[in-house]
């Protein structure tokens, strides 16, 4: 290749003898590169579909709004072999063993776990089983359960009256007819008022990539804090105590 | 080194015929340009996957901010959304723009002594508010906390016991606190989120640009972003919806708890309150002195989460006082003493009720014996 | 007007002219740009779910790079200050390269914000309801665009004057230069306030964030200029005075030392107090509850910065290769410290104490690389057309032909006599 006749001689790299072929080959490499890139990109173009953690399985039945339990009707009745029977129908015939609250011959479904209050006639009117009785001997209908409970659970009753304990359905508007504050026995089973432990609904899985593995030292802070340890021990002791008490009863 | 200049001026020729050189050079330039365009087209090719449903149409593009719309424009926007929902879910929604009520400021209270951590509120909320099921978006997070601490960092979000409550923990659900001084509203660059007169902080889903600054600003981790197109099975769509609350969202926008405003502004309870099996959740109008939340604020010791950040939440937590267990002699003794000293300190019923000494003091109370006969 | 259009057209044509290395370099950048565009198209189609971001860690790689680049842009003035305030005439023309870099960095920063948006199609909402002055993000939009315009004006005006062989009229650029100096500080301060104003994120909620940002920017930016001037000196006819490197070295050394001091202050406050607010810092430096994704990164960054600082303080670094090594180290170090080390840990643990770690996805990384490649492409083109103009080879009456050959000649010259 000869020196070129430009005014400023370019000392370009191409001015090497025998490089013409390379020049052409390399010159085409740019378009070729683009075409190769285009092919790669086309091949990858659908490679972006995301997969997500599946939706949480929740039973729709768990999400129906209703009182926690059906309260006893007023006047009271029970179902015997599927048909409603009023209480006095039996109780006027059979003498009930009211002393033995814990082991009933009838009403096998009732588990009486109301602490020391373990006698039927503490609450049920012994004369008329379709009514309840207060401590002063007054007979009240089933609809007035709160008055009965209030005899012992004064603070809770006070809170329930104010609306700071218990559940309100329908409306938040105090003057609304739709608002309904549930009675004690629409949430608590009077024979076993403490709520049973329940199965929790599925936990969060908001990470698209799936849950991260459980943190290796989750109890960090609890194990080392003396306060925490003390509370745990106290807890363990309490649980043991209550089980032994229960056994004694 | 080799000269592979593509753009060569015609006057600049190497050895060989000038025309041939020019032709080759031109050819190469053209090829490079075509190749470049092909590569660009290939790079853009994923856009083919965009469905017409994803791309805003002209009207949507021109839709104004919620506060700037006239009633007619709002009706047009609502109709557009109704149609879109119908196209997508084959359900004609009951969609409207529910306005706040006069003289109402909503407040929420949550009783930590009662919450059992069953997560029903979480899923009732999802069902009510048409959140994306997969990827999952939930407004409520229930944290299982060890007793003796209110530090959320010690909590567990992913507790998975066969049954709850776990005896050594308590449960703290967290959702949008509808702050009176909301940091999320402050930071939004386009005013897509604001506080309504009834205290609810809302989002115009059609205005949000998805910068997620509000998500970074929220101290309660209450805001959620639609990282992907929300997926919601047709049969699970809740057709009762409003513009600012639970209408289906688009990809790329923020959302969060809005106290179920399509329900609460019509007098109903939020979904999480209604489903709560323990009555831990309380909701009402704080301007009404008779409302449950007013009573709670008056009579309970309430606290708010992260009070130090100055957000003034409208979401209060409270614990019950320890109710004197009438069967616990010690507690009753204390209650009796306090009652004598302070009157109604422990709320024992005036007159008729109140724990009787003999109820617990004697192993066989008199009325008890009477009951046996 | 016609002259100006001719100028623009000549610049456009010139940007396609170069030797094999220039083409290889531009092709490489183009490949990354196209890969980035491809990845961004996927993000448009499938949403930000294509990134590693979650509700827990809602800002990641994009915002980290944005923060870093705003700093780089702001640091361009570190060449301007000696020239216009201390009348350091030798560096006069180099200012233009600094400002060109600012232009490229600002464009990159704005692209990073744009790709981070969930709804880029609603960008016009910014014009219609601009939450100014309440939202710091609106401040950022204003100052970044203002800074871009300022710098475009200053270097555009100076380069065009050189093209017309005219003496630039001081009144048309000196006031802007001084505004730009203050403005540069403001862009990074505003970006820092974006984070430090959030009470819900204790890791950011610290007054030292803005000074730290400025210090790290004034170290990384001039370090980048050192590197780009080295490239300029090697591959073009442009003569870079040695004094420029030494001035920049002084700036970098001091800024880096201040940055390390501020980082230390921050670390001391967090760790000595040992309050719950230090959880993010603990996560960053030591790991939290056994999760340690960022720990190797931050210690690498600190090690790089420390070594760079020691090198810079030694007379040894007056030698160009040592200076370049130190520059590379500290740019990488600050990029980690200020990007991933500043943005991500603020989200871990979440305000509700959940620990979710963050790792950018492939798609996200490609978009990031694409923007970087695009920015460097812009900077390369800007420098490519500026050098012949400043050296008087591309002027109104002399088209790029001579310029081409000259720059190729220079390239060849550099090859032969490195």
C-alpha cells in the first residue's frame, strides 16, 4: 500500500501492507455483530415470564361474618335426635344430679370448664330450666345472660357496656339500627368461657421469590436477656401449676 | 491495527478503484445500519407481549387527578373503569365514588390483650379489597411478639403453630395507621396520595407514577406496590367497590389499607373488624363521644406505635387492665382493698355484684352448699 | 442558525468517525445499551417484578446507582472551582470535560429514576400536579434538570465559540459557571435530603448524610475525571497538563479523607449508642440474625477506600499509574458504599422488623449496565466531538476531514509512543 496523497498524511492503521482483506472482513464484522446480537435478543425475548408463589389457600367459610357461636335461644330448647325439645319437658320428669357439674349423665356435649363455678344451678334456675337464676335468687330469661355474668365479671361487664370489650357488628354509627353488640354467650361458651386455641390462617408469602429460609437465630435477644428467661421460667411454672390444679379438681 | 472505518468520505480512498471503494464502504455502512436496526428491533421485541389491556388508552391517558375532575368527568372515569372490570372479570361492578361523611373522623383501636393471632383479618381484608392473590398483597401484618417487649424486631411474621395463641407470645396486627401527619403524603411528588377529611389517607391509583417514595417513607410498612400485574380469580372479585378504595389496581401503582372506605363511609364496619373472632378490633367515629373508640380513648391506656416519629396515628393499641380473676384469692383481695380505697377502681358493679369474700374465702361457700340441695 | 445546525450535523457525523478501537469500543457500548433496552422492555411488560425489589426492600440497584451518579455529576464542579475561583488558567479547557461528564452523569441519573418508576407512562403527571415544595423528589427533579441545562449551556456555548473561532463572551457563561458551582452542591444535598428526611428510616435519618454524600462525591467524581483525562491524553492529541492530575489528586485525597471520617462518625454513633435504631447499620457491617448479604461488600468498600487513601497520601501517587489505580479503587469503593451500602440497608430490617435481603436480578443488572453503557456512550461522543473543536481541527471553515485524520493520527501516535 502506498502513502496516500492527503494534505495531512493519516497514519491510519490500515496503511499496513496486506491488510485490505482484513479490512474488508473486519468491516463486515460490525453488521455481523449486530445481526448476531439481534438473533440472541430475539431468542431471549420471551424469557421474562415471571413465576410467583401460589395464592394462599383460604377456606371461604373461615371468612363468613357471623357471631362466634350461636347463643341459646330464649326460651331455651335443645335438639334431641334432631328435633327441638324444650328443657322442662325432661327436667320436670327426671331429677337432675345438680351436684355433679363435671360428670353429667345427660348433656354429654357440655364440658364444664368454668373454673370453680362448676355447678349447674349456679346459673340455671333449678325450678325452671328454661330460665337462668341470679345470685339473689331472681329468675331471668336467657336473653339477659350479661346480667348473670356480670355478677362475677364486673370489670368485663363494665367494658362491654361501654363497648370496649366484646364485639359489635353491623355499623360503627352509635345511632344506627344496624349496630348490634353481641351478648356474652355469642362469643363465649358459658360452660367453657375461655376461647379454644384455633388454627391460624396461612401466613404471609409476599415475597415473589418464595419465603426466605427461617432466620437462623430467630430467638436472638430472647435467649440472652435475663428478663426473657425469667418470664419463660415463670410461664413454665404457671403452666405446670394450672395443670396440677386441674388434675386435682 | 486495521482500518475498518465505515463512514468514509468519498474523497478518502485507499488503493484500488475509487468507485469500488466507495461502493464497498457504502455497502458496509448500509449493512451496519440495517444490522443495528435489526438489533434494536430485537431488543424491543418483548413489547409484543404487552396486551392492549395493559396499555392505557387515550381517555385513560388524559384522565385528570381525582381532585381536578368535575362530576361529569368522574362519572365518565367510573364508567370506563366499570367497563374495564367487566371486560377483565366478566362482572359488572357496583362502582362509585363514596365521599366522606360530615363530622366524622375515623379511629381504630386494637386490643392486644384479646388478639389471638388467627390472621382472619388478613384474609378477610384480601377478600374484601380485591388485592392481588399471586403475587400476594396483604394490608395487614400480624406479628407474634415475645412477652415483655414491644420491639417489633423481636417479632415473628411467619409464625406457623398448629394452633394460636401461643402461650408465650402476644400478637400485634399492623396495618395503615392513617396518620394525622402522614409522611407518605408529604413525599409524593405528584399528589397521588392525600388525607381525606375523615382522616383516611387515600391513593388515586390512576395518578400514581409508582416511584415508591411513600413506601420508603412509611414507618409502619403499610404501603404495598404492585410489582406485577395483580392476579385475582374472577369468582373472588368483590363487585362492591369505590374509586378510592378497592377497585382493581393496575401494575406499577401503590396501594394500602383505606379503612374499607366503600363500607365505612356508608356506615358499615371495615372487613377486618367484622371478621375478628375475639372483638379485638374496634372502629368508630372519634368525634362521637359515645362511640366505642371514644370510650376506649377515655378509659383505656392506649398507645401508638413509634410515637417518636411524630406521625400522629389514628390507630391505637391498648391492653385490658388485668381483670381481677374472681377465683384468684389474691386478686380478689387486692380488688377488695382497692374498692374500699378508691371506690370503683376495678369497675366492680355498684350495689348488686362484686366478688363476695365468702365466694373464695371459704372452700364451700354458703350459697354453694345451698345449690347442692 | 444555519451555522449552528451545520455545527450539530458535523458533530453528529464526526461521532461516527474513528479507528478500529473506537469502533470496537462503541460497538461494545451499543451491545450493552441494546441488552439494557431489551431488559427494560421486559420490565415494562412484566412489571418491576423482574427486579429483585420487594415491598420489604422497595428501592435497590437503580436508586443506588442514581445516588452515586448524582454525586458524580455534582463533582464535575471540582474542576470548575479551581479555575474560576482560584484563576487556575491551566485547567481552563479541562473544565469542559468535567462538565461534559456532568451532562452524561445527569442523563444516567435521570434514566435510573425513570426505569425505577412503576408507571413511566404517567410521567406527565409530574407536570400537572407537582407537589413542590413539599416533596423532596420534586426538588430533585427541578435541580437535576436545571443542572443539566446549566452544564449543557456552559459547555455548549464554549465549544460552539471555539468552533466559530470566537472569544467567548464572559457575560454569557461566567455567571452560569458560578450558579453551576452552587447548583452542584445543591443537587447532591437535595438527593441526600431525599433520604435523610424520612423519620421512619433511622439509618437515613441522620444529618451527616448530606455531608457524607458531598464528600464521597467529591472523591469519586474527580477520580473519574482523572481516569477520563488519562484516556484523553492517551488516545487524542489533546494535551492534558500534569498540573490537572495533581490538582485533582489533591481534591480526591482531601475529599476521601473527609468521607472516611464521616463514615467513621456515623459508625461510631450507631454502634456506641447500640440502640434499636442501629439495626440497619448492624446488618450492613456485621449482619443481623445470621443474615449477612451486604457484609462482604461494605468491608470490601472500606478496604478499597482505605488502601486508596493511603496510596493517595503517599508521594508515590504522583505517578500516573498509581494515581489511576487509586482512582479505580476509590470509585469502586464509593460506588459500593454509597449505592448498595447506603440505600439497601435502610430497608433491612423493615419498619416492622422483618429481615428480607435484596439481590439484584439478572434483568435489573442488564438494565443498569445498559444505562451505564449509554451514559459512557454519550460521554464518549461528547468528548469525541469536543476534542477536535478545542484543538482547532473542526471549525466553521474546516470540516471534520482534517479532524478525522488528526485524531486518528493522534491515536496512532499514542500507540507508537505511549
